[in-house]
C-alpha cells in the first residue's frame, strides 16, 4: 500500500544517438506513434501525430525554444508541455514521462497526460 506504480517503460533510443533539437518517431507495438525530442540534453516525449491533421511531428522542425512545427500547416506545439501554440493547432498533444537510465531513453507510455486548460 502507498507504493508508486512501476513505470511501463519503452526503450526509445540511446542518448548518444540524439543531439540538440533532434526528434525521432517511435512506434510501440499496438500503440500510437510517439515523438521523442532532445533539448539541451533533456528528453521529452509527445504523441507524434499533430492534433490538427494527420502529420508526423517527427517530420517537422524543432527549434532551440522547444517548439515543434507541424510539416503540414505550420502549426506549432511546445514539446515540454504539449501546449498548442499557433493556429491551426488548438488542441494540445499528450505528453509522456521520460526516464534516462544507463544511456537509454525510456518513455513511460502508460502515464501520458494532456495539459489542463
């Protein structure tokens, strides 16, 4: 009783394989694709599919402020919070906790959340 739930971690990549402002797409079996981002040595994860259109955010550009631009209509999101920042995107992305252990980036796919308005 009172124990924290164990993370359901999916190995996404090695830290050495990503540099600042990189983004990759992972496809966990049976689940939605997830985008994993590297910003200033920190790692973040969101749903990979834009909430406005059916575009992969891993195909978009990420800037040094942690903003990813959708390649379809140039809407933007904050990769740290999932917040939709510019039109036509108005719905936030689901974000996922990330843990780095022994040089591997793990995404906790069970505990994703949406930013509250």
